[in-house]
């Protein structure tokens, strides 16, 4: 049965017709904040500024139950092959397990293997950071270049930036992902071969962009006076594909392994996080894992109505399916989280941008929203105009640290005040009567003409998520919170959140078109594609 035929879905459809004026709801219930807020894992989630009543939450929890969320959670943690199209288990939670935890997969506990790789990472990280590991001229490594794309780039890059407060300042970190040569060229301009470590991060070790960039890096490295034999000191691989790593010329001793039950966009906790470990040290990396484990335990053991990822997921479903809001903004009031929305964009949109249920039927309801965002306060001077007065309603998550990492003047108080002001303004808005009162000093005609432009409709929903300080542990919890939110939404929408067939077609066509661009022989296409290829080939500088 499609979920939109369930009893709770139908009940929610009727319920959404009720009055959800937030200002009124706050006036009616002085306990609204404590009723609709929850604290755990060092986080406070205030979800009271949402278009909900107790009945809404009851119905949404009933929907989660009807969708089998409880069973889904135990299937995921139990190592069932819930990624059905790829016939794989989904066990990124095992990557943050303590040695005494047990995660079974096909009758075997995977935790020991996880810790073997963590120990390998620890050994390597220690050598590089302490200077025991040297480049081919005997000098210490001072630049690390991670070459990867998608899940093998966005997570490590986001976390390395987010935790740069804890970073070893003697090593610089660079991330190359794009096939556009500009990306690698500009980074190679900044580094010296003798002191640079290249990390080739690719689960499959077949990704066109990553392998092309890796070959360019190796070519450049050898052109700087290094020999083939020096490659072992400067190139390491993070992969599940040992043969391809060997074929590239990387010593398998310098390969950090992981497993097919780790999805690319869920892999920063695995060997794919080596750049993070090199940046912040292994103790901090383990703290990051512990923070995620805290959230895993919360998610696994907390009743649905007090469960942070479940609440976030249900609110998202409420807006997407019953109000028709198509997008969701993540707005960190934390400069360190600059890349967090971009990272989440992949986690969320690649996971839940699906239109077919697990058992192969086209869905008759909306699934994943468009996720986007930028740090505050920058966004306030850019796109917040639309959030406040545009015709599209965008539910927002605001994230902020209670305590700053840099205590400079009154910066943090101003930041906090802005975060609070935005959530309040979105919710309360400003009525025509309020505006008219403010404009009373102007001549009547001028005031009347202006007033309507200054009205804010309000009633725009947001979540506020406050963490104490941005530590590795807090960040681990925050990321895992969103991972589980995405998982719960996928369960409700009955889709497979763990494949990514939607990125395949473009890759396949690119291979054909590359051949056409290289040979000049154009195949059968629509007239637009043919016209574009011909235009590119006919240019005097085209070489084929
Ligand atoms: C993530 C996706 C995708 C993947 C990249 C890189 O879940 O599968 O973004 O991470 O395509 O893949 P490789 O790590 O195999 O190079």
C-alpha cells in the first residue's frame, strides 16, 4: 500500500485544513516552547515555531508507525540489505562503533575490521603529523591534497573546514574534485612535490574525474624531479577496490580500506575521512565518531515523539506532503559550517530525490525537497528577502553555537541576536496595522503607498538547533542527526535512500560524447545536442 493511502496520511490531509496561526498558538499555550523542544547529545532542538499542534505531532508519529519506522531502524542497525537495488546493507553506523559494540552483517561482526582500519589510520596520521613520514627529499609533509568527488570529497572537505579550529596549522589541506583542470592546476601552483601528500579517495577507484585528476597529479609529481619509486611516499589511496589501486601504482600498504556497505555520501566516518584525521589528529577524529555514535544511540533508543532525527523528518514530511513546500533551507549561524549546507545537499537530495518506491511503483506523492543554504548572517543580506516576503514558503533550520570558538568583542552576542531575530521575524511577521503605526510620522499619502511593501506575512516555520560549542563530538552528532532524518524520510516515502541511479545516465552519455568530441564523428542526437557539438567542433581551435 502506498503511504498516502494510510489512515494517518488521510487524517493529516484533513488536519492541515485547521488554523495554524503560530502567533495564536503561542498565545494559547504558554508551555509551547517546552512542549515542542528536546535536548540530547549536547543539542537543543526547538521546533515550537512550526505549524503544528500536539495533534499534528500525534498524527505524524502515527504516520511514522504506519510506515514501519521502528522496524526500519532495527533493520538498518541489524545489517539487513536495505539498499535493495544494490543488494547492500547500510552500516555507516558501524563505523562509529566502540570496540565492544556489535554490528552483524551476514552473520559476522564488522566492528573488528572497522577498528583495524582506524588503527591503520592512526598509525599513518601520527607519522605524517609528527614528521616521521617524510617526502622523497626527506622533508616533512606540509600540504595534503585530497582528490575525490561527491561523497569522497564533500564530507571530508566540510568536516576539515568545520573543525579547522582544531587543525594542525603546519599542514595545509586542499580538495580537488572537479574535472575542470582549473581546479587541480590552481592547487598544484600552491604546493611543492617534495612536501605534498596526495590522497586518492575513491570507493570504486573507477570515477572518471578522480582518476583523471589523480593521473594529472602523478604526472605533475614525476615532472618535478621525483621518480616512480617516490610515489609510495606521496600517494595513498582510500578505496574498496584493491586491484584498481595496485593498477594505478599505489602500494596496497598505503591503501586504507572500507566496505561496500558504506555509501559514498555516508563515508566520511570511514577511511574516506583520512584527510580529516590528518587535519585534526586521530583523537579528535575518534571524538567525531563518538558524537555520531551518541546520536545513533539516541536515534535507536528514544521513543519516536522525543527522537530528534524522527521529529525533524516528520516536520519535513508535514511541509513537503501536506503544505506543498518544495524546498528546505539549512542556515548555520557559524562560519565554520560554511560547507555544511552543500554537504547536506548531497546527503539529502541524492538520497531522497527518488520517484519510485522500493517495490517499483511510481510514487503518488512528493519526496525529497530541494535543500540549500548559506551561513548567517551573510544570507540575511542576500536571499532572506525571499524567505520573509517571497511567494514561496521555505521551512528553515537555524543552527548556532551557544559558546563561540573565538570570543572577540561582542561578535557572538550580535550573531546570536541576529539568529534569534530572524526566527522571530519569520514567525511573527509584521501586520499592516503595525506598519501604519510606524509610518504615522509620514504624510498620509506617502505612508499609505509605502505600507503594503513593509508588511511581512509571518507564520513562516523554522527549527532552531543550538549546540554548546562546535567540537568534533558536537559536529559528529549534528551530521548523524541529519543522516537519520534523511533515513526516516526515505522510510516514510517508501523509497531506497541508498542508491543513486539518477547520476548514471549523464555519466554514460558523457562517455559517448567524449568519443565524438575526440574523433569529430557525431552520432545520432536531438538537434540541440548535435548543434552544440558541431559548434564546438567547428571552432578553429578545436583539435580532434
Ligand atoms: C555518493 C555517491 C557519489 C560518489 C562519487 C564518488 O553516495 O555514490 O557521490 O561518492 O561518485 O565515487 P567514488 O568514491 O567511487 O569515486
